[in-house]
C-alpha cells in the first residue's frame, strides 16, 4: 500500500539516511521540506503544511544539534528551537489525522551518572549532563509528548533514542561538530599539513558508543514498521521509547587511534586535560531492540572508513 511519508529534517545526516532507507521500499512517496520552505518552529506554517498534505506517517528527525562547544555557547537556541519544532510537528500531525509518527531523540536524555549500560527506565532518575542539559530537556519533552498523545488520543507515536551517530552527511564544522566528524577533519588536515602531533580535548578516558547513521535509519524504519502490539510489549507501561545503539563502547583515546589508522595519521596524539571530558561513560542497553529483530551492520572501523570516504568526496561542502 502506498504511503505518503513526511521526513522532517531530510537535509540533516539522520534525515538523509532515513530518506535513503525509505526509498528502498516500493510504494513510498517521500515528502520533504527545506527550512526555507517550512520553518518547523513556526506554528502557523506547520499547521498549513499538514492541512495541505495528506500525510500517512511522520519521521521527526529535525533538530538543532551540536557538540559540547555549541551546546555551551547557544543553550537558549537549543532548548527553544527543539521544543518548538517538536510541539508543532507532533500536535499538527495529531490534528490532521496522522496516526503513526516516529520521534528521534538522543542518548543525552539519560542522567549523567546513569548505571551502565543505560536502559530505557533510567529516564528521569537523576541529574543530566550540564554541558547539554537544555538540548536533553527538549528531547525528553519530545518523548513525553509522544507518550501523552498516545495516552490521551490513542495515537501510535513512537520514540527511538540513538547513541552518538556519525556517517555520510555529518557536520564537519571545526567548532560546532560532534566528536567523530571533528576528529576526522582534524586528523585529515594534520596528514595534509604533515603535522607530527595532534591535541585532543580532555583526558581521552571517557567511554562512548557510536553508531553509523545508516544503521540508525534501518533501526528507525524497523521500529516504525513493527506491529503495535510488538512495540507495546517492550515499551509498557507507557508506550515509551526504545534505545538504538551498537552495544559496544570505546574510550576517546581508542577512537582517536582508530581514526588515525583510517586517515593515515602516523604522528603522536596528545591530550589537553584542562578541557572538559563530559560524562564519564555513555553506553546504551539495546537489548529491547535486538529482541525485536534488529542489529547493526557496521563495526566502528568499517563505519569510520565509510564516513571518511564521504568526507573526502565532499571536501568543499563538508568543511563549511
């Protein structure tokens, strides 16, 4: 059966991966809008969009995102923009009869010192990581919006919480990017300049989990297409969220060494311990999703090599 599917945020890394994945399924008509065409933080514009389109499903991948530096510099932007776009899209989807929606959150919703690996029921059990608290609060609100519409209006709005994502289409900005694209760019430029060393923020000791964005897209479509009773069976009692992760973590130092191998860097790696580390460890418990029949296809080194290939093919645009 043909479905009209709105992918909000299709120009972002995750949204673009979702479009690639959904286009592999015959019969789908993918509906997209750029920010210039539709400002999701504008309530009236979102209302008019849903009124003019007959949308069957929504993938809500649009978000204002960034690393530690960006979150610390623009906290008001991160909480305002994300709260507004989530509320507008979720409410207008409901108001215009869209019964199926998938909201994409973030692993930063969990407490800074949550027991590892982090299970879904760790939500709201402790203090958040201060460096990205405004963004995390907005993402928690998105989960609760989906839960609340399900409870009050019997909708089928689901949420997935990805771990740290990377891959084709990532943001390689020198200041506002996440750790993998930032390091890929810096290591590449170090190789090009013949630098003998590279310095990384923090101690290198924090543990992080990473997932290739195409694996995330496959997981998202998998979750969206599950029969409602299967999804409800693992997310009761509130039809809440599911973690999406690789199930494997590594230290930032190990990540840097792997990126060095992928990029061909042979110099030394130094650490600036005056800079913040962030949370000491972040590993997702993905047992619920694995029980539902999904597992990732990329290991870290193969995924990093794929991301680096994309970066080399898009140097002119990836560096902006």
